[in-house]
């Protein structure tokens, strides 16, 4: 796999220290030092492949570490804190990602046999993020996908096939159940994902657990259980993380007041907001905002 990894590094070498479009639908790349606040965010469902260096992702109290030997998969929107590290030899962090489209996964499942993708195997898992070992077949599919950056005219024809191959290889792996559940209407994970979308769209409003449970046709106790299993957070903790992350993005803009940010994300008490913000990010809002703005300037992000 080392030759494939070397080629992927070459193909992605012009990535910037922020999400960099490749010209291929749903495929992005990133390289180098990334501002810490940019790594604390709500991440979309994705497959993330490290090409150089390593990364950690923390959701709630669960932290996962991965490097070029493993890939990370997340099947619902999750508020997470990331940290990237260069390779031991000093080369900068480098990674590529594929945003997941449930419709494409569902179509792929319709076109494959149960034995090929693990369908039909009973699973009570609602976990929505984990890591798995990279296989030579998955690596080869990524190489073919990124080669399209050098042949952009072929992207409309070949990218859909290579995307399906990447998804197919993941479906065959130990975390394939995440993709199957995400693309299966009525599965516990699909229903939790529906509730998450509502929480995200109404994060500044009071959280009504009973309404969410009714929306996804679960009892309140079952909803709590499946939500925590999927996200490593309770619904209230999830909403709090959304509010704090959104406030942090607001405060990264120079001139924004702490009180205005607190009220904008749904806090009624700026004092409570300041306390919870400092607990989450290690500094009071005003000091953290100054640190973020200085960090953006240091790495050349306006």
C-alpha cells in the first residue's frame, strides 16, 4: 500500500491549511497546521483518510486517534473537537475526505448482494463514528479518485463510479453497518439523524425531548439511549455543544461582543454562557476570541 499512499500524497500536495476543494463532488483535502478553533466544529457525515501525520477526534468523552493505517467514519452530524499532528519525520499533516450522501449509499445497496455488503446481518449498533483499518482495495479506489484532479474532463463520467467503489469497500469493512443504517429509512441511526437535523435547525430554541422522540417514533427512554449510543452525547449535551461552537464561530469575527454571541445562540444568561464556554474551551470567551483571531493571522487566514 505504500506506493498508493505515496501517489495520494503527491496528488494532494497542493492542499491548503483549510478545506480545499478538489473539483470532485464531495471530495476535499487539507494540509498543514490548522487553527485550533477551526477543528472544533460540527462535522458532516464523512469518510476521512489520513495520508500523512495523524489526527484525533473527540466527541463527548470519547476520543479516537487515527493515522495512515486507519480511516475515520462519521455517519451523522456531530459536534467534535479535532487535533492534527505532523508526521514523526516532520512532514505536514495531510488528509482527504468524502462527504457521505445517503441517497448514493442507498442506490449502491440496491445494486449489490446482501453477502457483498453485509446486509441481512442483524445489528443493534447505533454508534455513529469510529475508525477502521485501511485495506489495499480501499486505498486503490482513493488513488483512482484523486487522479481525476489531473484529468478534470473525466470527473463527470468516472467520479461517480469511484465514489461507489470507495463506499463499497467501506460497506465491506467492520464499520459498514454505519453506512447501511444511515441509508436505511426507519433504522435507529437514520431516525437519530433526523432528530439531529431538527436540533441543528432549532439549536437556539428550548429543547423538547418529548417532541423529538415523537418525531422519530421512539419512547423518550429509547430515544435517549439510541442518541447517546450514536453520538456519545445526550440530546441536551449535543445542543449545548452546538450553541457553544456556533458562539465560538461568531466570536472569531473581530468586534463581536460576548453578550451578543450568547443571546444569539440561545443563552438567556451571559454569566452562564461565560462559565460553560470557559469549561468547554479552556478560556473565557473574550480571551479565547483574541487567541483565535491571533491564530488566524499567524497562519495567514483572514
